[in-house]
């Protein structure tokens, strides 16, 4: 286990020093041991093993793969792009959209925010704050409090509707409803409700 951690650290350090790669976050690491230099004496444990680092671009996921992994439809991804919730993806030579695995995490975050009652516009505000290096947690707390008040108001309204409907239904003469001719423009039973 410690060997693996050291190997990943060494590889990340090597990528960071490389002239070919501007940022460690721009590549996925794929490691393969190619050869081992054991020519030094076995007493010299400080000899490093040779390895070759193969990298592949991050943006290699097609739209269908991202949609399946994130649990949304392809059109949802396109819609999120149009709204600015997702950055414009790179394109392949064949003009396919190519996404990074970060896109999947971002879509999952958007879906969780929606489940909490946040609108897509509010979610975009949160993502924009983070993208500009600002902490969005205060904004999230404010939005959460706002939505909680809205839910409480809606629940109070639903309780009032339920009470009014229960009173009206109990007052409707059930036996005479079927042959009865409705009064009012559409149906007086609904029109008389407050």
C-alpha cells in the first residue's frame, strides 16, 4: 500500500516537472512499469526503479458516457451547457463533444442542488462563485434558509386548502350528484370554494 502511494506521488511530481504538461490536473495518470534497474548491488536500496509514464488527455468521455454515469439524459447535458452550468466541451476531430470526468461530478452536484430545491440559476450562482475563487457556502446557507421559508409558507397554504376542501366535500350531497345538473359556468361545487 505504501509503495502505491509513493509511486503516485513520484509520478505526479514527475508530471508537474515535465515541460510537456502545464498542469497536473490536465492529465489522467496511467502508470505502467516498463523495466527495473537492478544493476546496482542489492545492498544499495536507494536505487530507483525505472518507469515510463503514459498520459492520456482528460477530455476523453463522450456525451453518452457522461450522461449514463451522471444519471441524466444527453439533452440535459446540452441544456446545462446552454445555461452555462457546464463549460463548453472540447471537440474531437469528428466533432464529438469530449468531456472530462469532472463533468460527471459537476452534473451530480447540480442534481443534488435541485433535489434541495435550488433552481438552476441559483446553482449557477454557486458554481460561478467557486469558479472565481470565492467560497459559496454562505450563499448556499442563505438560499437554503430562503427555500425553507418558502416550503413552510407552501405547507401552511396546503393545510388551509385541505381544510377548505374537507369542509366542502363533506357538505356536497353525494346521493344527488350523479343525476344533478351542475350550476355555475363550469361547476358550482368548485366555483363556490374560497
